[in-house]
C-alpha cells in the first residue's frame, strides 16, 4: 500500500511533514520538545503560523491543489486560509483498519454491508470503506467539504461507488435515519470540540456527544461489526472514549489508543487525538 505522507520532525510547538513532494511546517501545540533534526526545517516548501493572525509563508510555491496517496487512498490537498490542507493523516491507520475489517466482515457474513461516516470531512475513511466494496453513507454539515470528498472519490475512480453523499447536521440526520429505519454495520464518528450544523446548529462535544452516541446506537443493525469514536478534544483520552462506548455494548471487544502522526522509525511519533472502538466479535 503506497503512502506519500511522512512526519519528518516535530518540536518547538510545530510539526514538519511531507505530503508527496511538498514539505509543510505548521503549528502543533503538543510538540513541546526540541526538534530532533533542526537543519531539516529549512527544507519546508511553505510554513503556516498564527502569530498576529493566520499566515502562510511560501504559499505561492504550492499549486492550487496537489494529489497524494495516503494509506492507499488518493487525496486532493489544498492550502486553506486556516492552515488546514484537507486531510488529517493521524487517522490513516484507522482507514486501513476499516478497509481490512469491512473486507473480512463482508466475506464472513456473505451479505452487503453498510458503513456510516459522521463528521466525515474530506472522506479518507469513506473511500477506504468504499474500496472494500461496501455501501457507504458520508455525512458532513459543510457543503464545500462534501464536494471536496466527492472530488476525492473521483480521483480514486470511486465516483460510481455506492456512496450516499449527505450535507446535514449529524443529530438531525440521525433522528431521521432512526425514523426511516436505516441501519448500519459499521459507524465512524469524529465529533469536533465545537462545530456548526448545516443551518448553523451549534455542536459542542460536551453537550451533544451523549445524544449523538444514543442515536448512533439506534442506527446499528442487529448484527453490527464495529463503532469507532475519535476525538481531538483535550480530555477525551482513549479510556474516556472507550468508557463512552462501553455504555452501549455489554459484549464484544474494546480497543483504544492515541492517533499518531508517524514517520521513519527513528522519528518520534507525534500524538494528535485519540480513538476507541467497539468490535462485535460475537456475530450472530
Ligand atoms: C475534525 S473534522 C473531522 C475530520 C475527519 N473525520 C477526518 O479525520 O479527516 C470535523 C468535521 O465535522 C463537521 N461538522 C461540524 N459540526 C457538524 C454537525 N453539527 N453536523 C455535521 N457535521 C459537522 C465539519 O464540517 C468538519 O468537516
């Protein structure tokens, strides 16, 4: 599986990453240590900082967009005004797990499977799931992000894959899915600390997460495969996320950990958020 992403170094509140031929130097609050390789930072194609505003330096050296393959999924990247580029590579290990697990579950169960990606952003996990041949539902409140994810589908030759692309507020959508009786085998949700629904509905993780998880539980089918909960919110540690999932599942296996930006073996891993998953290993 080809991967054109690598963490090159981190430290002094920053991270240095390679995305194909492009090297970016961007802020990262948790990188409180000294860089391992200070000379490498001169190689950055462009850098971003939040000192006195939101500033790119060297943005003119970046194309309007460029494509890279991450964990077997081609992604269109583009420098946004907020310093994001259209992918969170710390989730790439989960994309791979989702693709492998859905492929195995599909073979084992011998039926069509349905995967739901909530707060789905630019679609890396949706497309990894689509590569396994399951039906997908991709939901984000931002029309622009759903369009971006559809462009990513096209560059992976998945424009005709069975994916429902939905622009909606997560809670409104889940309530409708419960009423419609639509159910899923696997669900990924990545609730933001703070977000806005399609019509500006306020999403605050501490206020809305329990309602979201209750609804997620209601749209699981009778023989589901997994639920994955990820978070970048401080305080939502792997065990906190795991305990949240344990409220709904008395059987099965729980796994959890930190999401990591990684590079070559001698480069220090950089934690960026946490994950937990419930795996139903007692399928009917
Ligand atoms: C942190 S990003 C998700 C990152 C993505 N899962 C990934 O790993 O690449 C949060 C996303 O949630 C979306 N969002 C925020 N509030 C929402 C809401 N109430 N309903 C649906 N989507 C929402 C945002 O538009 C954004 O794309």
